């Protein structure tokens, strides 16, 4: 009994020491990671290279957060001014004689029309992102085709992406994504694009309202995008709202009867 | 006394599940709704607070609107290697009596998903004085708000080609935010240079 107690006590001490060492290691390295200059820069190699078909010996290469050009077939390299280079470059593709070039990152797509000197960001298909990073890029009749491990999209008319193929998530993939979101905080919520262009927003608003209106009686549905407007204040309970003009009264019940009644009240009386 | 029986075990497991499943909604309580879904909006400084922080509370600050002309836009875009999405900028020029305290500008750069709002103060000699993250909107990566990262930009000028992993060391786990801030400070320096008639 006494021997067993000794073993337990010593094991306890040993585990305690190991546990303390692990915690200390985590604390020190965690503290170190918060002081980036202690460890110096990360050396990252190029992971995408392409030859400019217009100029012999001209190459572009991209590494994480770095874009360089060579004019002598790859012997010497110099930085291009772009500092917002994709974090994980995947592919560079030149197209045509006019200097059009595309740069794909796992979650970003850039386009240049002057051989890579000035770049524009191009929105990727909504499905491409951290859960489904892009892994290849090709050009089909001058239009980019973005490929992920599960699908591909090409730019259609008016810049909208057209799905070429897309394999739905399997049950295990969904479970993995669920656990991933649980641990990363990227949980739930409807992801709606952020608009910087009010005209586009209004157009989409009208399209959505029109599409819904074709399914239900006109006036039964009102689509409301932020920012709020004063008429919504009495039905909105958000506290500390910067645009509130009248106090909250009560929630507007989301039922068909109310919508129809309001709509009917606004209609002219029948002949 | 048998403490860990089947019933207690079940209660523990259920409790753990409740905590795990309940955690995201609880987190969501702390989030502010935004046009692109729930986001963790953290406001560290309003514009007024940031201006007091960079110029001091006794400084006189005058806002100056600037809309670059076509030639200026071209020079800015060439120096940055990307198109400008903004049409105009506001320079906040600080003075304390006769002393010129330089200028500050509020800019936004996209992190992983959402824009980071920050202020860059440039001293009279054209070198960066202070950088402040004003609003951070992502759920991860706000380590870039710390001065231990931001102080790397101090005393840099428009001739410094700011590059993440080359002369700026990023914050682990916040690579895209680090990149955004690096690109943003470079942009501020280029804007300042072109605004004052330079050719960066």
C-alpha cells in the first residue's frame, strides 16, 4: 500500500513537472509570437511564375506578399510596387498581346492590363474562400476559370461567375466544416457581400424585391438593407443606435395578415 | 461515496455540449450586425480620439479635402501598383502654435474579409510618426493593433519599400491584417508625397 502510494505521489510530481514545462513553453512561445520582431522575417519562396509572351526574357513571380519581375530570363529580379500581393499566390497567367495578366491567390484574384505594373482586385466566386481555396487558374476564350478542389467557375457576361462544375459537400466534409467553424469563431450568420457602390446595391435590392414580389402578392414583402431609415425606428429595438429618430414601440409581427392589411389600407377604395 | 457514476458523467457531457454549442451564440451577443453578416467590430479610437492621440490634446487640427487630379492619380497608382478606389482623401494637418506637427490620414484596407480602419500620422519631415488601428472588424488577428507591431513603421518614409516579411515582420496568425496595414502605411506615404508635389 505504501509502495503504491509512493508511486502515485511520484507520478503526480512527474506529471506536474511535465505539465508545468508545457504550460511554460506555451506561455513563452505565445508571448514571443506577439513580438514579431524577435524572430525576424519569414523567408518565403516563390510559388507562382509566368513568362510574359510579349517580351522575351520577362518573367513575373509571386511569393507570399511579394511580387517580382525579371527582365533577363530569371537571373535578376526586382520588386514590383504592389504591396498587397495575395498571401498565398497560386498562379500567374498572361493572356493576349496587350499585357493582360491574372494573379490568383487562394482567396484573392487580381488583374492587370499593363503587364503587371498596376493591379485591380476582382471578386472571386462566393464559394471560393477559406473553406474552399482556389488551386488553379486558366483562361478560356480570354475569360478566367478559377478552380478549387471541388469546383470551377468562369467569368460570364457582365462579370458574373458561372459555375462549370461543383461537387456538393459530403457529410464528413460538412462535419469537418462545422468543427472548424466551432473552433475558429466563423460560425453561422448570413454572408452578404459588402457593397461600396450604392447603385449596385440598389439594383440588387430591386432585383430581390422584384423576384420575391413575383412569388407573392406585390406589397406583401419589403426588402430592407442597412443602413436603417427613420421609419423603421419604432419597430426596431437596437440600443445605442446612431440613426434612431423615434423610440422603440413594439416589434412588427412578421405575419401575412399585417402586410396585407397595411397594403390594403394604402390601396384606393374599390369603385 | 461513488462520485463519478453514470448519471454524473452524463450531466458532465451534456454540460460540455451546452457550453460548446452555446458558445457561438454567446459570442454573437458581443458582435454588431453589419452588411456582410455578423462581425466583431472593435472600435479602439474614434477619429477625434485618434487625432488627439497623434497630435496631442492642445494641437489645432485642420481638415483639408484633397481630390487628386488625373495625373496625380496615375502617379499614385504607379507607385502603389494598384488602382485607387477612393475619389478623395482628407488630410488632417496639426499645429501647435507655430510648430508644424505634420499631418494624419484615415484609411481603410481590407484584411481577410473586412476593412481595417486606421490612422497614419506623418511628421513634418515626411517620416511616419504614429500608426493607430481605429476599427478592427474581423474575429481574429487584432494583434496588429499593438504598437509592438505598428512601431515598425515609425520613421519610415516614402523611399522605403515597405514589404511584409522583408522589412516588416507580420504578426503570427494575422498575416493578412499585417499585410493590409503595411500596404496602408505605404499608401499614406505615397498620398502625402503626391499631395505635396513629389513623385514617389
